[in-house]
C-alpha cells in the first residue's frame, strides 16, 4: 500500500514520538493528526480519537476503524515504513499489540451500536 506522509511534527513526550498526516492515494483518503508511539523497540500508530469517561474510567473512542486486523496491520506497516529513516529509526512492529487492540475494540463495539459518549 502506498502512503504519503506530511506535517510530521516531533513531540517526544513519554511514548509519543510524533504527530503526522497520512494520505492513501489509492483510497482517496487523508487522515490528520495520527500519532506515532514507540516503546521497547516497537512502534505503532494512534488514530484521531475522542476522550470519554465511563464508569469513572477515562477511555478513548477512535474515529478510525478497519474492517479487519490484517488491513489495519498493512496500513500501520505502510505508514511506519514510509517515515524517513532520518526521522525515525526502523523498529520492530507492534503486531501483537495491534492484534490484541483490534480484538478488544471489535468485541467492545459489537455490543454498542453508538459511540459510548
């Protein structure tokens, strides 16, 4: 999958490395303010989201949802691989993290038709 990176802004706050915009020409899609995270040699993306509180616990509802884990993983790998090596050192992809995250969110939102806020 071909992706274009723009508006790359270094943040370096905790696990948060940067913010960036991503364009997928094949899909005619542009996503603003994607976050790049890094921890223990792994990198992953955080999508634009809205914070909410449920049962006294702070959570986030992502505005981006992929129809399968494989599509999301392909997207994440394409974006991370497209970031210039001078900006970000290549690190291990966080595949298990994404798979766990995908299945957790899929299970949660199958039960709720509407966002929980």
